[in-house]
């Protein structure tokens, strides 16, 4: 047995039934706001105390990849919204098609994230025993642009002059970077799992103009994850680009 | 309120606005505005989040009960940020003085 959108006994109208589902989803999302909120709070305090280390850490991130991921994720929100629209007007094939597009874009986002994480491992920028903020300038790779390395060396020297404990404080930045983007990526992985289920259900023709609550609810979740990234992008990538 | 179907045109318009705002936030980050860099970054991010909530998440077409939950979420977050910061910010002076005495903080 699967749901077809029939009215349950505890509701008076279908409209009330749908609104209750949406209300429950928003209550869940409000707990998610506070779940991420704790990390944003920690970020705010540490950035306030160690502005130099946070600026240096932020400038090691690849703005092109971060910007690309922002575009990918907002585009995936568009395809998700389009899928909700398609299910409302009863276009079954388009509902499934837009869901597949959303899943592909979400996977692309995670793939770019893997490339970014790999760079941080290569440059010894993962908090722990081997963390070394100036590893890259001390051990430049043959393909690195010498001018870029020289500029980064100069930036690091200035930063060390301002904050002798830069290495320790930069680890705080990277702990938050991995913690916040990691929790965000985990939400994306959960969302991708739900999308797989949605795609199967939509291919079976379960969603009609009268019953499309799962598409709408998972859509709300997906857009929420997008909003988290909308804040993470400027806070992590754009701290200190102006010099 | 009967069910409201948002047209694809609205979604595409919102998507394009979000792209323009993303470009604006990157461009603004390259200009040195001192303390205002973070203010502008957060203002643009909040504007983008508002567009997503109102149109992609249909909050504009939702009943007031839903609005209440959204406002409550923002309000609780504001309580956490404001009360925690009011503690740290008022201690800041002591912390800075101690740091000068013991040389614990860098600058």
C-alpha cells in the first residue's frame, strides 16, 4: 500500500492535511537552524579573537571552486523548485527529470568538495599533529606559480608578525571549516539519499496534482541546505580577499 | 488559502537574482571597506536567504502559522547569538588586559 493523498481521519480538509505536513517540516527546519547556529556562534567568536589567522586561512581556499559550488547548489535549488512545480501541474516525466537534475547537481557539489578537501590534505591544512600553515610555501610543488608562492610567503610573514601563534589559531579556522562544510556535506548526502527515493516514487507515478507532499517536503529540506551554504560561502571564502 | 502554484517564470527570476547577488558578494569582498565588509557580506547573504525562503520555499504563499515558525527560528537564533556575544563582548576588556600582562594573545 502506498499513499495516494486520501484524507486522513484527523483532518477536516485536504488543505489542512497538507498545511500540517508543511508546518511539521518547518518546525524540524527551525531545530536545524539552531543545530547549525551553534557552529556559526563558535565561528563568530573565534573570528573575533583571531582575525589574522582567519584571514590567512580563508585566503588558502580556492575561490573559483567555492564560487562554482555556489552556482551549482543554487542551480540545484532551481531544479528542485521546478520539480515541485511539475508535480503540482501533473507533468510526471518532468517531475522525475528535474529530480534527477537536482541529484546530479548535488553529487557534482560533493565532488567539487572532495577536490577541495584533497588540496587541504596535500597542503597539511587539516587540524592535527601535521598541521602547518606555511607547509605549501616551504614545500612548493613544481607546478606552483613562483610569484604566487612568493606573495603567499610575504602574507604569512606579515601574519606571523601580527600573531606569533598563527599556526595554532589557523587550526581553529580549519577546524571550523571542516566542521561546518562537513556537517553541510552530510546534509547533502542525506538529501541525495532522499532524492533517490523520490525519483523512484515519481517514476512509479505516485505523485499527482492532488498528492505531492513528499516532493514539497524534501524540497523544503533541500532549499534549507542551500541557505546554509549561502551563509557559509562568504563567511569561509571571502573573509580577507581585499589586499 | 487555496493551494498556490508558483510559475516557473518566478523561479527562474529568483534564480537569476541569486546569481547576481552571488557575483555582488564576491565583487564586494575585493573592495576594502574595513568593518563594513562583513556587514555587506551578511546583508547580501540574508537577502539571498530571504528570496529562497519566500519563493523557493513558498513562505510567501503559506499560512501565518508557518510564518510564526520561521520567525521563531530566527528569533531563537538571535537569542543565542545576542546573549552569548553580550557575555564575551563585555569580558573582552579583561581578556585583552590579561593578554597584555601574560602575553597570551598575539596582538
